[in-house]
């Protein structure tokens, strides 16, 4: 469900004390702060949910160790077929995995660590997607082959993962979202992945929605919905999103109950769809995570969860345990997304949550629109998030 603000109700109506109201369509309303009394009001209605992506920004592609030297990987992401490769010098590159000659995927051709050859006619392309050779040309047949190109994508590595830039070419690109709490520390990592059959808007809102946790993520070792407690969290604007200020973690598992008094956690979100968290024990980061949403097309997206731990040398032991936990959580997210799609295909009029757990969802849509407008207009991004204490039952 997409959190947002609903139309105001009359003060003498029996619905005035509820936290939600049906809207005439599935639009997401922006939220502005009331006059200090906790009320919230509609500012304006942006575009419909599920009709656009955040542009001119970095998206998670895949873990770095999935692409070896001299090898390439073909992926369907961002509405395109993309080839990601690692050259002999170790650098990564990305281009459209479609030959501009007759449309054959370049990934079926040979890669010599520097250039990719099309499997159909042997046309070669460098890592910038520029044609360097057409074998069928005779020596006296002059063609400016450098003008033949397949689209290339800026591609970089950070925190053991590969990121793609989606948008217009720019002299200065934005920062790549980073896994927090790991500076100066050695760590091991593993990544779990699931494909979610929904537009990334729905996946992102679920990612940052705290109210669904006791209902969707139920495990014998974690928590349930039978003992809800009020949570109060301090949010501050940061970068292209916000940070939930460092606090003691919820004691929803045996480990947290045992060590919770000595632990702290910090959670953050950055556009386009990146949630990070790290947990410290006696002031030192012991685990961190980064969960990202990358669109495949308009109707599906990838959810990648990268787990980091700073107790190195035990990857053989910790990796299967961490993967099992992450796979269970992602599987639960996938299941509810599949069930959600059963209802969404009938285009229902949605009942939107107003406060307080739904506010991050509204921040996402406000930030998404502001980022797209700012980059198109060539002006600085103005973070719409305001510092606030949010309360909800979980």
C-alpha cells in the first residue's frame, strides 16, 4: 500500500479521528506540516504512482565479484538490455547489449578483455560502445565507423558492488549511495537477490515502510504482530533522503534482547531506492546492510540486499547463515508483493495512510519529483524532508 495524506475531514465527522480516508484515485499527495498541532495538509498532487523512475542518478547493478576479468554479464535493467564487463586491466564498463547493425545481443559474441565482437557479423565495439572494426569492409571501402555506436552507461564500483548511471550525460555525476559505518574497517559481504513483479515505486515504499514489519516479516526467531509497541524515531534530512538518527535497536530477537543495551543502529534512505543500516556494538560496527531497488522495466524490479560483517575470516561459516536470513526476509517481501498485485490489477481506489508511518513514503515521492525537476532544470536539489519525530505502533 502506498502511504500518503488523504483529503481533510470535517471536525464533526465520525471519520475525523481516523488516520486514513479513501481517495478518488491512486495519486500520491504531498504532505506539509501543520501549525504545530500535528495536523497535515495537502499541497498538490504529483504524477500517478508507478509511471516514472528517478532519472540522472545511480542504480545498483550487481555485485563486483559477479564479473571476472575478461568476462561480461548480460542483464535486463532500466528498460534496456545491458552488457556489463570487466576489462583485462580490472576496470568495469557497461553498454547496451544490442548491436546497432542488426540487433543481435553482443553478449553472444567474443570479448578479448578490451573489445566486444558481435556474433552476427563480427563488428567490434570498445568499452565506450564505439565501433572499431567492420570485418566485411574491403581495404578501399571507406566508412567512418566511429560514428556507429551502441549506448554506453557510466559504470563504477563502490563497497563491493557495481553501479550504473541512468540519465543524460553530465560533466559531474552525483554521488553513489554508500554503505554506512564501514569506513576504515575490513569486511566480508554477500548479496541476496529477488525479482519483484511490480513497479519500483511500490517496492521502494514497502522498503521504507515500518508498519508492515510485524505482519510480513514473521519468523519464530524474530517477531510477531501480537505485541505491538509504540516506536518513536528521530528523522533528519540527509543527502537525497533522510537518516533515522542512531538509536538502540528494537529487541525483536534473542541477540538484540541479550546485547541490546550495548548496541546502536542507524538507518538511512537515499534516492533512487537505497536503504542502508549499520549496527554497532560498544561503538564499533559489527554488521551493515544495503538494500537497493533497481527497475527492470515498468512492471518489475530487482531487490538486492547486500550484507556486510566486520568479523572477517569466517565467511565460510557466516555466509550461509546470513544468506538464509536475507533470503527469508526477501521471500516474505516477494510474497506480499505478489499478493498485492492481485488486487492492484483491478485498479482499486486505495486508502492511504496519513501518519506517521506513512510519511517516509510521501517523502520518497516528493524527493523523486524534486530530484527529477532539479536535474532537468540544472539547479541544486532541495531536500523536501523536514526534521521530525515519527511515532507508530509495531
